[in-house]
């Protein structure tokens, strides 16, 4: 018996392969080609604008630097331990100090810092925005009352919030033994203030547009307030709430980078700013690596939210993109 | 004197609109006995749903009121279960869970866990939904959804079952099956039923009385037709029954001669065609 070739690779398989793999690859190749061609035309005070290959070179440098830094750190702790052990051997009652390593954070450390900060701001924002959104969505009058305030605060740029947040944090958060860095709080609170609004508005709209028949069902059943919200309102507002959350994450990520640049708070934004100030011949390339990393991380955050939505959504047939 | 079960007492309903109050219902007055099956029929927009919503307590009458077993109806409640036209099941719950929500709310404290489960299954069995109990609304057909909606309403053990065009969105064959089921259930449980319908055959086949409403605005009850046909009724036998066809004719006459509005000829012709289609279905079921 002969198996014909197109039994194994049907025409649909080929089209699917082309549209989901080949087409994006072609687009990326064209993009890289245009980039490399146009970069050659631009001379800056820091030398020629780096093309793809120069940027790739810098990316691998950053990876190497990261591992070099980690080795230095490990070596530092090893030396310290040895010293302390020797001290203790001489005199078992000697006080030993364990000092933390204070090396420069690497590119990847900065990514982690930024991720932790954006996550904090986003979670704080959601913890405020979802309950407030539900309550405003349920009451027409409350919605009318709160809407102008929201509309007024929503378009405020992170750069405007930052000085206020900084002043308030340093005035209010005074302890001798701070659990969090002030810079971390500043960034996280700025992110929170800016990314709260899409979730709040979408939740309120989702909650207020619950099918009237379903609300009638809850009236006929005489469901209590809590049961009504939990069993009927929340599940039906769920897609809207998630749309808001996804917008919030994206906005939060953009805001964070700007805030870190402006306030010199640790994170990817500070990395970009430091490189800009540094002004070596490698700086532009390293900034471009950061730009790509920022874009890619933002993309991953969005995909992550989408996966979470697919996971917890009751409607598995909904097309989410 | 026998105490009346459900009294829709001179109900007038006005809706506030930007251009002033709109009087939808004017002096609707009707007394319904326990266990009676009443159909409301009338042209689209005359105010049938409004009557039902007033009885359900979802609307408050502007004047007059509704009295159920001696108590005035002021708010919605499970003693007046509603079957909505578009089924209104919660799409994120299975058929079982949809009925469960109602049963727990109504009997949560009075029944044990095992009794609740048994009661839910019993009601789904009544509407022949045992096999698809654990499917969600988007996984079952329109007729099945409507069955679950009815099961949910029945499970509340309501004094009155209110149905707003329960079978309006179904194809003729499915509708015929649903009518059979409803007749069975009504014979078994003896609920008081108010059903809105657009379908003349459905009204005559199922009802004890047909309440025909005049056209709005300010709609009211035009005529009430008592259907004196022995139960159980069989649609196939009814097709040739002289009394049945007489009742059917009366309703059609009311709708298309006495309550016909200018410019409604086209609609009337359509309706007539629909009725002949119904007849074909009857023949089809007989053949099968
Ligand atoms: N909430 C409301 N506000 C204002 N007007 C309303 C409201 N509800 C109904 N009406 C008006 O009252 C009239 C009766 O409406 P109703 O829905 O009771 O009609 P219906 O007989 O059920 O019609 P259909 O057969 O099409 O369902 C209509 O003219 C409608 O526009
Ligand atoms: Mg209606």
C-alpha cells in the first residue's frame, strides 16, 4: 500500500504552517533588513547607530557581564566565609559580621526589579479598582458621582504623579528599619495610580451591563446582595474585567519604565538612563537591547494575562486575542 | 363565597417617558382560579409582558394591584416563578447548577443536602433533561434550554407559573414536544399558569381560558374565551375536532378582524400562512 505524500502534509497543514510561522519570519527578516540598512545612514555623537548585529553583540556582552558579576559575588561570599571561619577558629566567642555584596546590579537584575515593581503596582491597583468598579457599576448614582473624578484623573501622566508620590512617601513612610526601599514604593505607587483606571472603568461597565433578564432572575429568586454579585454579576462581567486588567498591565509597564528613568529608581528605566549618561560607544547598542527587552517583556506580560484569562474563564469557546 | 386565588385587580400601568407618561395598560381586571391555565394573547407591543411583569412583581402597577391568596404582591419572589422568553439561564452554570441555585435559595434551610439533590434531579426529570444535566447552556439546544428554564421555575414550587412566550424561539416540531411536556406537567402538578403566546393553536390546545388583549396604548382585556375541551387533549385528534376549530376561529377573528390595525394586512396574511404550517406539522407528527 502506498501512502501519498499529501496524506501526511495536507494542504491545510501547509497553509497553517505558512500563516503561523513563515509569514512572521518574513516580516521579521524584512524589519531587520530595513533596520540594518537605515542604521548605516545615521551618525550620532556616540558613533554610528547600531544595526542588528551590533545590538546582538551588546546583548551577549550583557549576558557575559551578568555571569561575571555573579561569579564575583560568589567569590566575595566565599572569601567572607573563610575569613569568618578563621576568626571563629581563633576565638570561638568572636563576633563575625556578614556583609552583603554591594556590586552593581546587572541588566537582568534590573529586569527582575522592574517586574517585581510592576507586579506590586498592578496588584495594588487591581485590589482597589475591581471592588470599586463593582460597587460603582451596581449603582447608577454612584457611577454618576465617581465618573467625573475618574475621567479627570485617568489622563494624568505618570511624570506628573511622580513628584507628588515621592514627597508623600518620604513624608509618610518614616521608619528606622524600612522593609521596602522608598524608590520601590515610589515606582509601585506611581504604577498603581496610572494603571488603576482601565480596570476600574471596564469593571464598572461590565457590571452595569449585566443582562437585565439575569438580574430579573436574581430578583425572582430574592438572592442576597452578596450571592447576586458572586453568582451573577461577577461571572458575567468577567470578560470585561479581564480586558481592563490586560490594559492595566500594559499601561503599568510603560509607566514604570518612564518613572524609573525620571526618578532614577532601580529597574530597566534606570539602566537606559545610566547608559544614556554614560555615553560610551557601546551605549546606544545597550539601550537598544533594553528597548527590545522592554517590548518583549511587555508582550509576555500581556500573553500571561491572556493565558490566565483562558485558564479561569467559564467560556472556553470565546475567541481571545 | 370561594376565596379567589389570584386577582389582577384593575391594574393600570404607566411608564414615564421623556414626552410624558405612557399608559401601557388600562384597567386590566382578571381573577384566576387555583390550577387554572390561562393564556394571554394579543398583538405585539400591546402590553402582555407588562401584565406578566406586574404579576411577577418586577413592575409596580400605577393604579390597582395584584393579590395572591389574600396578600398583595409588592416585589418579585419565588412563589411567582417566571420562565423568560430567552430562557435566561446563567451561561456559566450547568443545567443542574442552574436549578440548584434556585432550589438552594428557596429550600436551602428546609431540605437536607440529599433531598436537595433529589429534588433537582426530579425536576430535571420532569422536563426530560436527565441525560444532559451536567451540560452548560451553550452545549444544549434551544428547546433543551427552555426545558431547563421550566425545570428551574417548577423547582421553586411556585403558586403561580408565569411564562413569557416560552416556546416563541423554538421551531414548530420542538414547540409541539414542549407543549406536550407542559400539558403533562400541568396535569401532574396542577400549577396555576399564566402563559403569553403568539400562537393561536398553542393557546387553544393548552388553556382553560384565553385572555385576548386589545391593542395598545392603554391596552386592556378585550374578550375572554373559555375553552371547554376535555383533558387530556391530543393535538392530532383536536385537528379534526369541531369545537377546537371553532375556538381557534374565534381567536383568529378577534386578532385579525376586531383588533386589526390599519396597515396590518400583510402581517395577517403571514400569520395565516404560519397557521397552515402548524397544520402541516400536525400531519407530520401523525405520519411519524
Ligand atoms: N420599561 C418600559 N418603559 C417604557 N415603555 C415600556 C416599558 N416596557 C414596555 N413599554 C411599552 O409598553 C408597551 C407594552 O409593552 P410589552 O412589552 O408589555 O408588550 P408585549 O405585548 O409583551 O409585546 P411583545 O408581544 O412584542 O412581547 C409597549 O408599547 C412598550 O413600548
Ligand atoms: Mg413581550
